[in-house]
C-alpha cells in the first residue's frame, strides 16, 4: 500500500478504546436464554445443549482495530462443538477474520481454525493445535487488523500473519467495517474428525466462558469512520524479529494444516500470496 493512501486512511481515525463491559459493548444476537452475564458485565458464559447454543455481537462496527478476548473453552468431551471469536461484515461479498475452536473427544487437543475472507472469498484456512490446555484456564486470543496486515495471536504470541498484498492482486479486507462476534454452537457434521465423531449430548450442557473484552478500534457510523488520531501504535504495528521467531516456533511445532501447502485442493495453482517469500 502506498504511504499516501495509508496516511489518508489514518488521518481520519479516532480510536475507541474499551476494556469493555458486555452491557456497554455487546448484546446476545441469538440463544438469549443460553447466555449468562456476571461480574457486573465483565464476564459471561455461553451454553450449548440439545435445544440451542448462543452467540453475541458488538453493538458497533469497526474499520481496523486490535481486539482481545479471554476465553476458556468447553471442558471434557466437546466433540461436535464449535466456539468462535471473529470479525465479520454483512452481505454476499463480506469480509471476515476468524478464530474457530473445534471440539474434541476427552484427552484430544482442540483444533484452532483460522481463516480470512475478503470480498466474499475465503479458502485461506490454517489450523493449529495449542501448546496448553485451553479448557483449564483463561487465555487471551487477539486479532490485530490494520491497513497493512492481520495478525492472529494467542497470549501475545503471533501464530499467523496475513499481509496486505493488493499490489499482486490479492484481496485484503480494508473497505468494509466489521462487527465482533462470538458463539458456541453444534456442528458435528464437520467439526471433529471431519464429522466422523458426533456430539455426545449426555455430556451437555457444554459451557464456554469469556472475560476481559478489550476493544481498541476505529468505530464506524453513518457511513464513515469517526476516528481522528494517528497516535495509535497498533495502526502501524508489525512483527519484530522476536515475535517472528515465536511465530516460527508455533508454526513449526503446532501447525496442522496450511492452505498454501495443499496443492491437491488448488490443482490449477496455489493462491498468489503462497508464492511470496516469507508469506507465513
């Protein structure tokens, strides 16, 4: 991206920083009776049983930001369940940035599924196992989205970077504001071992817990960004050598799927970004 364009984007930004209360920043958009808010709106649980799951979304839309959430995943046999944390716009040509946690049978690791959609097209999945038990305690999952890159992080450790490569014809989500979403739902037709392992409803209710919402982002309203400051470090943030080393460690040891290495899926050639040197 040319520097002038980047400056023109940033100069109109006013960042909304919120160590959020659920009541101030979010609301349940489905399964209202399967969500519980406590600790004065600082924490909540989503519940899944045979009747319903639950989900919530942000009240505001954002165009670029850094969003953190602490999450403790469903304990025990969670096969067939999916817990999500993602950003998304609306419509058939939507943009989306995904964290999805695919459930497992007891003793098996969760699969952390990531994806990026731009202009309605995804197919950029990368999957990981985690290096800790995500059901034993809360861990911080973060999405950094600025005009140059998207960085997925776990407890401050980058696991994936998706760079803006519009210069070689790769679409990048930068024009559509997105809301923050999270949900707990049943998807046993695909979520665990490709759908071969089904949900054991005798283990229900399944519970995922959330706390410490932190939204440092550019709010969007009435067709324009309300942002006016360029003093926010995340708008320029990139990975330094140390964080790149951490990301390499994660990808060398815990990555289980990379679309850029799946030539069978793309018989006519991998997506363009896969041929860029050091594109993770």
